[in-house]
């Protein structure tokens, strides 16, 4: 009974910690801008970088990442089963994406997710960041994120020590991709063909348009 209560408290606490809107707060402190009204209209460090500045953006990224790291670390120190450690990380991502403190709004949860993975294994985090970094230089980080998540799930499924990370990443795909599709109201108003295009582009590229290749060797010659 005590263990069940402890798990309940940890999971609720993980959501609440994840729900702390650091990107929103950092933007307000540094510029008084509301991240939900500028740029991507999401509470994300990338939105802070674009509309407030690099230093505030880096600070927001570190704080958002710390949320994911902290909840997993605490669940580990309390001796919870690895499944619940992973679930704590997932709930911190849900908290970031749908924060009770800012009316259910939030970001995409990637920094928080990276922090949770770091608490399990810095080695695996380093590995799965490689495809994201490569695709960031070639085309877009959004596409690289998908590949990184897939690589993490596969490696976590292969190596028993990383199995909790596979659980964490697999479930976290849900809040990450749901947020990529938002705001849904824009998609619902579009025509059928346009809806499919918007959904595809948002899921793959995290934007409505198709980004060009950054490197000339990949660009089509006209």
C-alpha cells in the first residue's frame, strides 16, 4: 500500500514538475514577451531563441531539460521499478506539453524528454543525438528528431539495460507528435487535400511548408 501511494505521489509530482513553464517564464523575465503569442506560439526553448535571444533560449533549454532529468533521478533514488521511472519521465513530458499552470498550453517536450533520457544513460543520449545533429545540418532538426527517437527505441529494445528508455521514448512519441500537429484548428479548417499535406508536413518537418536542403550537394539542380 505504501509503495502504491509512493508511486502515485511520484507520478503526480512528475507531471507538476514537468508543467513548470520555464520557457514561458524565461521569455517574460528577459523580454516580457508571451511565447504563446509569438513565433511558434509554443513554450519551447527554440521559440525563446528565435524571439527573445540565444542566452535566454539556452537557459530555457537547460531548465526544461532539468525537469525530465529530475523526475527520473528522484524516482531512481526512491527505488521505484524501472517502468515507473520511465513513466515519470513520460509524465514530465505531458506536463510540459499541457501545463496546468498556463491553461493547458505548452511546448513539444523534446528538451524535457532529452533530460529524462540523460538520467538513464548519457551514452545512449549521445548516440541518439547523432542523427538529429546530422539532419539538422543537412535539412531540419525536426526530421532528425524522428530518426533519433526511432534509433533510441530500437537500441533500447535490443539492450536490456536500456529497456526503460525504449518505454520512455515509445510512449513519449504520443505527446510529441500531437503537439507537432497543433494548433489543430488550422488543420480542421483546411480542405481535405490540404489537411493531409499540413498533417504530413507538421509531423515530419514541424511546420506547414517543406524545408529545403541546407547543403548544396543535396539540392536539386534546376
